């Protein structure tokens, strides 16, 4: 074989490996992308606009913590073949499970309303017209996709929608970044005032969110349910090494992608809005509009269209995770692989959660504050759910021989402690009126 043929063979082999690796990306990468929903974009925009490069370090801190928590949730789903809520019913009293699911449902509905409102505002900025009309249209689109698109096709749709987040990487190409200051902000925390602490909690809340735990666990269980060749790992332990390797690659990549996009948003708003003294940014759409006179129409358009794309990804994940949690806790037939007529109550939760979000958009609740406070609510509500999840992962009665090894629980409990401390600091600040 000559040199050119050998080079072609190596290139073909590399291409096959890359294709196989991309095919393995699934629940983890979708979960990571859904993490950067319009609520998250608003939070990251506010962090960059108000504190410049000063809070970039939060992305380095959250990555190993969020990756550990998501790995635990994915392992629970793949090992048991059931989502978090169903496993909670096996390990905890019904009253505890009901409380945890109620917390999730309240946080998700509030988040859906905030995300839909942001999508409507962004579409109105780009295309003109009334934002409420766009909000309703996006809500209907999200519901129809979940009701009538088969699960495997729907999963591919969600995977492709993750590409919309590259809009925020593109924005970085259009603005000037002070890289020395950016690197300093990435490794040296220096903002700890009361306003900074509240923003840090919001960043943690939108990065380590309860709905992501339920979604990834349920999607791993769903993959087992729809593929007749797959079984829960506690029934076929020989499949565990390959499945754990896939989950690890998928999750670590997905969480890295999520944090890369968050960093891009914080960098872009720090380099433009904060540098120009524009610090009062509280919605994703407001951040996009503020970019226009500073960074130009292309940066504005990329930012605004990214809000819509990630919202189309995040709203179904929020509604779906709520439906999985409620349905599993109540013992209903659940799963996106079922047609609506066979899982009426499961899909009713999806429709109800989404439409309640639309109602919130028409209510007197200030959408500007709703986005940011939905992130804070996620941060506070995550703590009891994370405690329950970590206890679940250590129970041999649930996980069998696959109870988590020491390293992953260490990071999982560390994430729980960080979220608890951040939430306690916020609540203390609110009570003390600081």
C-alpha cells in the first residue's frame, strides 16, 4: 500500500470513529444544551454585564460538580431502567416523593413561562410584531412536537437544535475580548458583594437545575424501553462497562458544551455591555437588543436567534421532565415512545405545564424579573432533590452491584453542599434585607 492509500485509509478510519462518537452523543449533550435555556442566557448576560469578567470562575467550579450530578442521574436511569421519580418511590415515603415532585413541577412551570416569554420577545425583536403571538406559537410548536413526533425522531430533532447554541460562539468573533482580564476572571474570584452572591446563586441554579436530573435519568430509561436489544444494567451486568463509558463520554461532552456556551455569553456581554457601562440587563432579549448599537446587527441577530433555538430545545425538556416526574411518582404509563392515546395523563402534564407557562406570560408577573428569579428558584429547589438522589445512588436495594464508587459521590455531595451554601446565603440576604 502506497503512502497516499495509507493516508486515505487512516482518514477513513478516523472518520468512522468520529461518526461513531457523534452517534453516542444523546441524553447528555441534549441535557447540557437545554441547560443554556433563555433563563440561563439572561442569567449569564446579567453576570457579564454587571460584573464584567469577574464571575467567569463560576464556570470552572460548576463543571465537575454538574458533570458528577448528571452522571449519577444517568447511571440511575440506565442501571434500573426507570427514571428518578420512580426510583424515589422505591426508596422514600410517598409524602417525601410528592414534596420533591411538587418542588420540581413548580420550578419547571415558572421556568417554562419565563423561557416562552423570552422567546416571544426575541422573535418580536427580529421579525417585528407582538411578542405574545410568538409566545403562543412557540408553545404550540413545542407541544405538537412532543405529541406527534415519534421518540427516536424527536430525540434527533433535539440533538440538531443544540447547534443553535453556536450562535453565542459566533458572537465572540464579532467583539473585542480583553483576554488578560478574562483569564484572570476565570481563575481568580474577586466579586463577593450581596449582588454578586445573588448572581452566583442564579448562575449555579441555572447550571445545576433539577429538571436536568430528571430528564437525563428518564432518557436513559427511555432508551432502554424503546430498544428491544437493551435491558437495565442490573439485569445484564455484562453491558455495564460499554454503557458507562458511553454515558461518561456523552455527559462530560454535554456539560463541557453547556459551560462553553455559558462562558461565551458572559464573555460577550462583559466585552460589550459592561465595557460600555450598560450593567442593568435582566432578560436575554434585552441583552440582544443592547448588543445592537455596540457590536452591530450581526451580533444582535446571532444572540436573538440563539434565544429562540435554545428555547425550542429547553421548553420540551422542562415540560417532559415534569411529566416524567409526576407520571412515575403516580405510577402512570409514561414515555415519549407512547402515542398520546396510550399515555393520556403523561401527555396531559406536558400540555398543562406548557400552557400554564403561556398563562404566566399574560399575567402581571414581570417577565424581566421572572427569568432571573426562575434561576434562583432552581438553585434553591435543587438541594433537597440532590440529597435524595445521592442517597438513592448509594442504596444497594436500588442500584444492586452498581452503587456509585467513592469518587463520583464525593463530587455529587460537594455539588449539593455548594448549592446548599449558595442558597442559604441568598435566603439570609433576603431575610436580613441586605
